[in-house]
C-alpha cells in the first residue's frame, strides 16, 4: 500500500456529510473509493457529489472489497460492533466513530481479536486531537498539585446549528422495518447493561454517556488516568447527568445538560492552588470555530492570564492526520479499542448509580 489510502465509507448520515466526506475529499492522502448506506438515494447522492465510482449494496460487500485499504464505520451505534468484527476479520484498517460499541460485553471479544491484528483500528474521539487539548495536556500540572477538575457538556443538540449552516441530504427511502429493528436492537443493548427493569429515562441517560459524554470521559482519562471510583452519579429526565469521580486527592465533576438554549458550552477546567487551566469546545457542526487554552495564575500581589491559541484547525482534520500516520507507520493510536473499553466500563459503573437513584 502506498501513502495514499483508499477508503470505503459505511453510513453516510449527518456526521459523514458534515465532517468525514469533505475532509477526506480535501486531503490528497486519501481517496474515497467506495460508499454504502441503508438508503440507496443517499448512497447515490454522495457518490455523485464526491465522484465515487463504487457503490456497494451492503456493508458486507464493501468490507469484502479487496481494493480498499481502510473502512470508515459511521453507522448508528448499534451496528458498530458487528461491522467492526467483520472489518477486522477481513484485514482492513478501520476508523470507527465513537462509541466503538454500546456495551463492554460487545467490545471485550473485539479487543481480544484486535490484540493480534496487524491492521489499525482507530476510534474517533476527535476532541482528544484538538490543538487546545494537546496544549492543555502538555502544560498540565502534576496530580499532586490538582485541587479540582470540572468537565462539562452543556449544549443544544446539533440540528439547530446544522439547519442554519449546512445542507444535509435527508433520505426517505430507509425501510421502516429496518428503522424499527435498529431501535429494538439499541434498546436491547442498553437493557443488557441497565437491566430489564430500567426506566426510559435511565436508558436515555446511559445513551447520553455513550454519545455526548464519551468525548469527555475519554479526555479525562487521558489527562488524569482512571478514577479511583465513581463517587456519585445522578440523572434527571435522561438528558441531565451529573457524575463525581474520586481521584483520591481531588474530585473531577462531570456535567451534561442537553436543552434548547442555543449554545455549546463544552470544556475542561483544572484548578491548582494558584492556577486555573481552561479549554472550551464550540459546536463541531460549524467548521473551524476557534479553541484556546487559558491559564490564569495568581500570587499574593498579582494575577494574569496567558492565552495559548486561538487554534482554528478542525479537530476532525487533526484526527484524520493521526489515522493516516497510524496506518502508514503501523504505530498504534492512543484511541484504540482497549482505550475505548475503559469508557464503556465507566459508563456501566455510572449506570449502576442511576439505578440506585431514588
């Protein structure tokens, strides 16, 4: 395989159209060689829009295409684990959007399968590749110095931003039976973790963890390592989640609130005795919005804030470069399956606290 990577995309919905397709098309290191989707009209639209010559009738057919170097799995979450297994067994490099699976039980055998895999499996935690995040990691104080950590995702969901900024092709030809099957499969997977007696809001809260919160849990683990324990967790209405992580000498507080106020307030704050480190992420659905690292330092007589950035490079673009580097050098990425499994195990622990909630 040369330096140019021939990729096939499975799933051509919102995240593919907003992020992956335009970035791949703009990057000469990649060639979009094949696509497939449950919607024939969407596959036809994307193939015409990006000049893709091969449209496969199924995900299995695309994975079996030996002309491809790598596959991008961008489907609904309940399909991730079975498609990932097929791709690994077929000997393809894989980029898979987070979460790699909805449950630890699904992912554990795939981690074992990947252990002897000569190919790269790369999980798409794009925030961990954002320049502001890597700047924070480089400047982070020692664990002994940290007094408190706050991590948050207080957002309005994507549709509000997308409707005003991008034209998304929304197909109407996905069979109703297939949609119903996906909903049933998703609920079965959620209940396999949360239990058959779990209420709808408890299932929804677990799904918020696997979706929105996965970025933040993953970033927290990279910066701080695994927590000693989940000290407490609460959810309200399914889309309001609060978690306290015990790091022995400090607490990391995670907040997720999904509401209809038009803002995207996601970030990480780290406090020591005399310093405050802060990064913020804006909505990824509007490309190239800046991020920055702010470091405020105070002593007995003065205070000041250092701004590192702003950075305008898209985190998805940096992530794509990291995937290319891993594939062409064989170097294992930081966002691999074993790393993703740690998130799923944390989600299950948090979910158990939801079930104990009165």
